[in-house]
């Protein structure tokens, strides 16, 4: 059973920074591509950032230049560093893992609230 546990969310003022973490257990981490999604109230869940098994990254336009996704295969953890946060970044942030054979797994989410 694969488990993903997010942490690092919280309340921050606009312009501040947060680093989200997602710890993965139950699968060989290096076999997983990792994504961060977010969902604001009343909105659809949207992809924020991705990192492949090989370390290639991709970002949504809304966070490009302000966020960095990274992975530490030794710690089975993926990170999302978010800088210059804006009120519109307020959402529940979810970690998603995709195994190379196609299985997907989600974490329970961590709340990020940015005050103006």
C-alpha cells in the first residue's frame, strides 16, 4: 500500500514563502513520477508542478518563476518550494504519485492560506 503524507502548509502573508513536503512509503520512490496539485474552494483541482523520475520539471504558468519542485530519492520525499505567495495561491495542496505502469496515488492534502 502506497502512502503519501503532505506537510508544510499553513497561514502566511502575501509575499511570504512555504515549503511543502510529501513523504512517500510503500513503493520504490524512484519508480514514481510526482506531481503537486491544488484545489481552491469551488474550483477544480489543478496541476501546479510535476517532476519526472529522471528529474525533469514542469510548472503551471500561475506559479512559474515563484515555485520549485524537487525530489530527494534518498528520503523518499518530494518538495514544493513556493515563494512570493499571493492570496490566489490559497488552496489545499495535494501530492500525487504515478507509478511507471500507470497506478496513481494521492495524499490527503495540506492547507495553504495566504493573507493579503
